[in-house]
């Protein structure tokens, strides 16, 4: 089944469910997961914040997780900081980025299903008070470099309309790394203006990030969001980086490894520049992948891929696009000299927790935001203390959902033929043993929670877009040459 067929079959299911049951308006959504932990105390001088996101990086594909891919600069940050071993993202790109920006689960505002496609007309709701807006209002300089993927069809969705004072990069989810184009259409911007520029996108992103740090007034706090497009497909890298991995026989794995090295070199140069500017000691650097590595071509993106996919998620099942651990438990770390202990951190942290955690570090009093699903995780990140998070929602959409309560995780595929899976992650992190029949009461309890969340859910915007394109698009003129073109 193709990605398009999957999308349309999901849309058909959603149509029937939403038509029968409807959905609560976003304004009526209940608060979930609000909690407090040992509070992050704002320092006398708010820290600079560098937040780095890799795109489709496999959990194991960093050196400190045992990879053959060389990531010495990422490894150094991990060795001298917190290795966040139970850090969770959403299973795909757009939902994770939305959760990071809002501190709220994507089910709250319709971004829980799939990603915003190149032809999509929707974006992250403009009534959300997002992370750069909050930090800008707190006195931070806010800059974004890299991949946005939270709305491109209207300028009101773009980064510089959402709190970033500057933006350099791509708006859509996937571009050719050399041509800076999606489906042949250029997608390369500085602020609100299209930009014609040659070069490898991820090398250019690193160069821009260095320029921002190098010219920044160190007396003013900086929030730099650096979102690489690597190692997302298409798997492309300049020859000099491919040559570093000439011993890898598979060309896809070789290009994938080269793309990760580009990220690592960029991070190394960024740390060096921070130190040169005298900013390093008051800078928190956080790094994560937006989801697990791709194991199924269905979720590789809009480029054609074949054969064995190169990402590796270690002991975790499956990968991007799924609710298993391989799709949602991601490589992540936090580093701040003297403020974050050097240790492995096992407490559960969700990407929504970043919003309230950074707010507290910046000395921001929450209130303008909508009710958060994230909690302040600073004590877990900085000191390795037990997480205050007991429940975590992997996702809920019209086709099913997944939720974790303590160590018990339920994945409920509600779309026919349906499937219920229950795993004890404390004993079975690879999700090999389904305990659903053994513990029916736990299953019922977690299913009821998913039902409760589904009643609060905003309709998925992707499904509405699919319905519009499927049933509302004008007919195409009949062209015999096209009809009989076997490649079309």
C-alpha cells in the first residue's frame, strides 16, 4: 500500500468517526499532565539557550549509543552533561515540532496525524502562544535556522510571524539538500523573503548559526533554534563527507552517516564559537531528534527510497511513524557547565516538558499560554532526580492511540481489524511480549483514558486536507499520452 492509499484509507475512517461522534472545540480541551517538580530557579542572568534538533536520527546513530558513525562533538556534550535516556518525541516531524513550540500535545490543535505535506494549506494554530514568543517577550533575542515544518501556505504561519526575530532556512518538511527545493519548487528563505543561494543546506545552517552567535551581544540572552534537515531523505552529502565513510559499502548508509557528521561538525563549531565569545558558561545546549529513525519506506518522506533503510534504533522496536519505542524514544541530551550534572538520566521526559522548563530557567511566569501538557523537568534534567511525570501520551487520533502509565504502555489500534498491545517497559523495552490478555483491567483503564482524550481531541487537520483534495479538487483534462504513460 502506498503512502497516498494509507492516507486516504485513514481519511475515510476519520470521516465516519468524526461524522458520528463529532469533536470538542479546541477551547474546551481539558488540561492534562499539569504538575510541578522541584522548580527551575531563574539565575541572576538568564541563560543563553541553544536548541538543536536533528531530523529522523536513529536512537543508536550517535557515538555514545555505540554507533559506528563518528559524532565526537555530540559525544562530548553527552559525556559532560545529561544523557536523557527516556526522552520522548512524537512519532513524526510536524507533531514533535508543534509539541516543542507549544508545550501541548498535538491532539489539542489538530496536528496529531501525519505531517504537513508540501501541498498542505494549514499550519500550527496562530492562537497558540509559542516558545519564541514567550522568550522574546522575556527579553531574549530569538533566531531560527533550519527546518520549520509548522505551516508554509500563509505568511501568518511563518517563523518571523510567530516570535522569531530572524529566520533562515526552509518552510516545508523535505527539500533537496543541494537544490533547496521541494518537488522542483525552491523553498529557501531569509526572514520573509525568498533567497537564491548555492550550497549544501546543512552546511549553510551551521554557518548561519555561527554568524548569529559570533555577532550576538553577549549581555542579552539568546534563544537559537537550530533545526537541521539531516539525516532526513533524500540521503545526500558532499563528496568530502562521503569519503569519510568509504568503508561503509551501502551507499544509503554511507550518505546517512555523512549527513550526521555534518551535524556533529556544526555542533562542534558552535560550542567553540560560544567559548570564544565568553558565552559558553552561561549557555544551555539541548539536542534531540524529532522522532526515531526511519525503518519503513512508508514514513521516509516524499522522496523515493528503496532497499534496507539505514537508520538504527538500537533495542527499540520499529521507528518513525509508529507508536513503538523506536518511533518515539529519541537520542537527546542537555549540557550546561556547572549547572547540569554529568550522568545518565533515566527519568521520563516528553518534548512538551521543554516549554515550561525553559520558561522557568528564563524567569518567565506562565499565564499567556494555553493549559500545558508539559511539566517543569529541570530537577530531572539537571540532577537526575525521579521524573514527576506519571502519565505520558504518545498520541491519540481517530485511528487509535498510545499511552504510558508508569511503566505500563498501551498501544490501541482502533481502526479495523484492530489490535490491543500492552507492554511493561521496565522488563521489556523492546516491546516483544504483549501482556494485554494477562492484564485486562490495566487495558480497560488505559483504553478509557484514551477514550477520554479522544473526546477532547481537535479534528486532525491533515484528514480535513485529504478530504478536500480527494472530493473537492477539480477534474484534470484527459490526455491520452499521460493516460498510457507507464511511469505516470
